[in-house]
C-alpha cells in the first residue's frame, strides 16, 4: 500500500514520498525494516524521538512525530498528537478486521466481561476471540499472553490476523492507559461496556477525574457513530456509572443499561447456591430464571454486561440466555484452585484494589459457614494511596487476614507490607507468599474458605526494577495446590 493512500484515508496531507510502498508499522526502532512507518512518541520513561535517526537508517520511509522532532531522510508527518495519527494511519494498513468488535472499560471486571462475551458468542455458534489481560483467546480456546491493552501495532495486527483466520466477533479490554495513549484506535467498535469505577492507577492519572476522562474516550471518540453503550447500573453503584451513561447519551449512542437499576436488562433477584446462584432477569418484556454456574455478585454483573454486549451485536436473545447459564470461570477470577485437606475450598482472584478486594470477599461470604481467610499484598512502584484502604477492606470483611508480598518490584517489600498493615487491624504478616498461602490453607477448617487475592492469572512474581528486575515463576493456583498436597502428606 502506498504512503499517500494511507495518508489520504487518515485525512492527512502527505508531506513527501506519496508513491513509496509501506511494508509495516513500528514504534520500536529495532523492529523497523525497509518501508516501515515509524512512530516516535514521548513516553514517561523513553522518548521515541531519540530513535528517529536509527529508525531511518534501518529503512523507515516516514516518521510520525511532533513538529519539533528532527527528521532527516524520511517523510515527517508532523502532528500535535503523534500517537493518535499513527493509529489512524496504521488502521488503514492492517485490514481486514472482524465484522463485530466490542470493547469493555471500567476499573474491575474488564477481563471477565470480555472473556464471557467471547464465550457467549462461541456458544451461539460464532467464531469469536477476546483480547486483554489474559492475552488473545482464540476460537479454539488457545491463549497467547499479553498486556491488558497491547501497543497499537500489536493490537491492529492481532485484529487483522484474527479476521484472516475467519474470526468474526472480538471483545477487547480498553484500559485507561490504552485509551489515553491511543493504543486501541482505528477499528469499528459496534458496542462498548462500562462496568464500574473506583480508585486505581493514580500513579499514572493525576486524579479520579483524569482517570474517568481517559475511560470516557471509549464512548466519546473510539466507538463508531451509532454504536451501543452498555452500562451497568447496580443497586449500590456510584454516580460514576450514571455519568458514563450521560456521556453515552451526549454522544448520541444507543444506551443499554443493565443491573438492579437497569432499564433494558433488569436483575430482580439473586440467590446463592452451593455451586453458583439463581438469577431472575427481565429482558424484552420477559422474565427469565437463570442458573449461573459462578459465585459472587460481581460475576453476575460481568455476565449480564457480557449478555448486553452480545445482544447489542445481534446475537439472538434465546441463545444469549442459554449461554449465560453455561458460562465458565475466567482464569484467576474467583477461580477455585483446590480443596484443602480440611475440606475448605481455596479461591484465587486478581483483586488488587480496595473495591475489588471488598467485592471478592463479598462474593464468597454467602458461601461461608465458618471463617473467611484472606491472603493478599500490594504491588510495588504503584499507587501507594490504595495500600492502607486495601488492608481496611480485607480486615473489615474477613475473619482472618494474612498480609504478604505481591509484586514488590523496585520497592522494599517490608515497607509495602507496613503500609498495607496500617489499614489492616489485627492482620498477620507473612512476607513470603508461598509460606503465607500454606499458612492460610493449614489454618482453614472444613467450613472455612480461603481467598488468595492480588495476582490472579499471573504466573510470575516481579522482584526488583530496571536492569535488576527478575520475574520469578509463581502461579497462585499451582502454589495453592502444591501447599494443599504437602499439608495432606504431612497429615497422612
């Protein structure tokens, strides 16, 4: 494809080299080959403009950068928002894309909602995939790991690759980082969901309003004109959700609200059972009773929001509700890892914010006749302000709390635990995460439940930073199983 044609499709005037053939796009100068368009962006740690000359030497024919950047020997596409323009150009190159694309944003529930949407589509007979924290999950259930929102080149390449493999439906997670950095632009988004909103990522965003503004780019700019906005309106949700609904109305989107206060999919009752919960849902003038094979109120929110996305993309309602009753747990999201020798179930969850931790504990509470034992920590080099509130959330709702290490990164693990313990009155401290998990499982009686929170699907523990960073193998699910087996051998 010619550079001039890509510029015209993006509404840009091509400064030079209109007839040059574009062979690819890159934001890493080490991935540049002859014919590449290079994106030179200013980042928080690395300035891509410093690598313009090496990129051109490697064969870049055009550079998207600020007007102030020095570009010699290639077309300089000078713009105020290089990330956004680069995404618009790349979108014209990476084609085709799947016909039905939906996005999910919010503080918690993005992964589960996107993956549940994929499951619903698959059970309805569609070739569907999801992209997010778990990676790319394809129609055959294979998973390649990745970031919540990959870089724009990887994102668009994945979309195009899936389409070429015959995938027609894709659900992806739209994180605040990805939205503010234009990492998920350029594809037609048919529907988008807003799950919930609470404190997170304030090490990156200046405050909650800045964080919310980043989220609202999804409704305001990313989704296609006339798209559907699916917004959860639960019994106790904050004003943020209603503000999200207002943003959708202001853009002229079709609004589909879900939850106890939802107008389109209304949850009228929820009863916990031993292996899940029974829901009564009103939709399209009909009342339906659904047995959801997942535990926890927020899993209901995720499942019903996913149902809303599937309905918004034209999936038949009878197929959607049948699929909801057959949803499977998502990796690391209230995933039952093992039954302890005492008979206590051990659950693994990704909860790493105060609200998410409180929600995970609340999800398990109806199923506990004994004690709820919670093991968790806080990540290093991240928002310090949420540590004590996480401790308070755990201590206030659990019967026994063990504070341990999460991913310390470049910080002193002991200092991180100290900050968490400031909010966790009466909690125990066991720094070594494996030892903490073993302690909890050994302590649990047959009527108890153990929750290990914070890392979820992750399979490594990050120690150190920069050149000294190590990622040590650590999977909470596997460690819990190993600890339970060791305790059983000792008991035997």
